[in-house]
C-alpha cells in the first residue's frame, strides 16, 4: 500500500481495511483489491459547522473512485459535492449527522463490480451560551425571565447552550470560586440581588467560547420558612463547633450563650463564646473552653425559650436537641479517598494471588457523593491492592485510626469473606502493623449486614513499629465458596487518633 500524500502515518488513527470477496471460480490472489481509508480522527468524526476535515483513500486495484457529500457541504478540492481525488478536504455547511461516502469500481476476471463505504460525520453548531433554571427548592416567583426567591432557597441551573459545549465556568455573585460543571446547585442565603454569568466552550472539536451574563438574575427576599440547621462539625480550630444554617444569621448576643448546650461523651462542656463566622454569616460558631478529641463524641443543643438567635431576615431559630458533631480529624489520605475522580487512584492495579477478581469504580449507590470502589471476586479468590501514590508519614509514638465505609452486596461464602488491612513503608513490605477482618474479628461482613453501608474503624489499639516518613496502605481480600462475592468501599480516612489525657 502506498504512502498517501498529505497524511502523516504518525497521526493515522482510523483504518478501515476491507478485502473484497473472491468468487469461487477465481484463483486466490489472482485479482487482488484492498480498500483502506485513512483519517486523523480516532473513532467517530466530529467537526464544527463551517469547518473542514481531511480524509484519504489508500485503496488499490480499483478503476474508478468517487467521493460524495450532500449539498450544501462540499469538497474544498474542487468546490463541488463530488470528488475523484485521493485525499478529500471536506467543508461541512450544515448541522447534523452528515454522510460522507466513497464508492469504488473494481474490475476482475468475472467483470466489473462496486464497493462503497459511508462515514457519518457529526457536525456541531457553533456555541451560543444559554442557561436555564431547572429547579428551585424553596418559595419563589418568576417574571420576565428573572427570579425572586426566599432566603435559603437552593436554585439549580444548567447549561442549555447550542453547539454541545463540554467546558463550563459559572460566575455567580456571592460565590468565592468559579463552578465548572454543566449543572450547578447554589443556595442563596443572603438578602440582595445576584448576577449570574456563564462561559461555555468545547475542547473537542474546538469551539470558540461564548458567554452570557444576566444582570440581577436572582433577587433574594426574607423567607417565610423556618431557619434550617444543615450541618454540625468541628473546624480545624480546636473546639470551634460550626453550626451551618440555610441562610445568613443575625449578630449573636452575649446573652444567647446560655441557650446553647454541648455535651462531650455525655458530659456538659464549658462554652467560651458563641459568634458568627467572620467569612460566612450562615455559620454560627460555638467555641468551647477545651478541645474536643476525635476519640470522643459530642452533641449540641439550642433552647429557643432561653435565646433570641435569629436569621438576618428576622426569623427566630427554633429549638434543636442533641445534634451530632462531626469531630475534626485531618485525613492523611489526600488523593481521591472518596473515588470521586472516577478511578481507583491512589491504588495500583490488582495483584491477583488466585482465582478471579475485578476492580472498578461505580457511579451509583455510593455512601456519599457519586462514586464508590467495587470489587467482584469469584469463589475462592484472593488478591491485594496497594497505594502507589499519596504516601503519608507516621510516628511510632502515636496511634492512628483507619476508617472506611463498606457495603457487602453479595456474600454466598459467609465468613469466607475476609480482609487484611496493612500499613507499611511505601518502598517495601511489612506485616507487623495490620488488622484482620474476618470470622473472628467483626460482624460487619456477615450475611445479615448485606446491602447496607457500614462504618468501620480499625487500628486504634495499635501503633506503628517505627517512624515511617513515607507509608502506604495495602488491602488483601479473599472470598469463600458458593459463587461470586461483591463488596464496595467508600470514603477512606486515616488520621491521628486523639485520646483525652487522663485526669
């Protein structure tokens, strides 16, 4: 096959090779024809309207060739919709699925016959940015394409641009960062008017960015609904409990401190002050006199009859009781611990010891977010996975907790499903800092727990055997008899396990 003009072999990504069928009475290879089409596109051909592609015919043995494309698209070679040249430069003038066809006439000892091939080219429109509100959680009105919503409402907006963009940048008043997904959810907590802008573009094929700005698109007014407590957690500042509300709160009076109660391990703790977060007025901070250790549990309550806390739109905060506090613990696993990147990094591919094991990331049924790690094992299988990135340091005089969520979806082998979790140096093997989860050690993996996400915490009774500047996690799983075993993991967390000093 000859080397084609204007086509670099280094960029040939699509080859369609068809060898014509020989009739029974023809001597094999006596009349040889070869059909080959070369294109710099991998897979489906996609182009923007008013743009061009090149595609070449490297076939041999034909006596006639004809390219065709429907009007108004045409070949730049001759400004016509029919072409007989080897390399076709095609300009597409309409949007849609456009057929690009080639036909050959061959001659052999039995006579003349035809062969043809058609490529469907996806021609995309130029990008014209637009967006729409698709849902509002809260009370609102709409007029003249703009919205009036009550404080605390969650507004869902999605890109509706023409031209199939694949890159988005939302610029919304009050947001500290640019949002980069096709659909965004924004909770408007503060009274005022908000301008919304969107820049949309396309990487493949390149589409020139377009933008749309709607000034004063959303107006936020006082709410008729109660103030909602949407989250409770300790910040990285020791003893700072952050109460996240559905809208901005009014300044906290010193007399309101007594309306709050915090219990640590069931015992009332001493509150130093209650204040608004200086960067986000929808967060009320309950500041404790003493730190809360992550081995402890804490709950917070508010008595509306003893306090006057209210939102910035003057709605009184209602009583809440014993809301659990998520106590701060710095996660040493800082690369993709929740698999939201869509892959199982920082873990390497499986090391299969025996049987058959399949490791994937699934995008449904996660414990939180979108993705989870899925492992399917044939009966009697055994395999390991180890981190190959995101290593961490450990000190031998400290205790650590390894925490994860597990869901056993199918376990016909019962207690044959076992796991060993090891922590070891990143450049070697160690078997002296581990925990085995199996028949002797946990009820998390038994059949009566199937289909339910459960939180597992291990290693809190052990310490590393040495100071490791660079350490990794190794997981070994094995299955029992009776058929395939399927389990899922989510939200890995390794942190220093803090224990309050003895009094």
